[in-house]
C-alpha cells in the first residue's frame, strides 16, 4: 500500500482499523538526539511514523540497525509489533 512520495507500508496488519475515523488516535512529535537508542518496546495499536528530519532506524535487541529510514520516509508498524 504506497504512500504519497513512493513510501510503502512495511506491513498492513491493523492499518485499516488504525486509519478509520474515530476517537482513538494520538499525535506526538519526537525530537531524538542523534545517537539516541530507544529501549525495546511494542506498538499495541499500531503506529504510523514519518521521518521529518535526519535518519531513523529500527534496531535489534543489541541496538544495531536492522532497517534505516531517511528523511521523508513514512513507516507503518503493525499492531503488537
């Protein structure tokens, strides 16, 4: 399922439910330090992320990059991923 600008979803599980109108969404704008590594976590309701500036990555349990997302990338994280 492509997004404008040629970005694609990594998965689609839960996206249709996430995208339905209703009172369930939250917006957040995160500014992360260049070497910040998030601790392992889940996305119980799914998550739509847009990289506005710089580079972002998903990592393994040791914090090593698995996927890198450059500026302008849109990513969907499946429910419970």
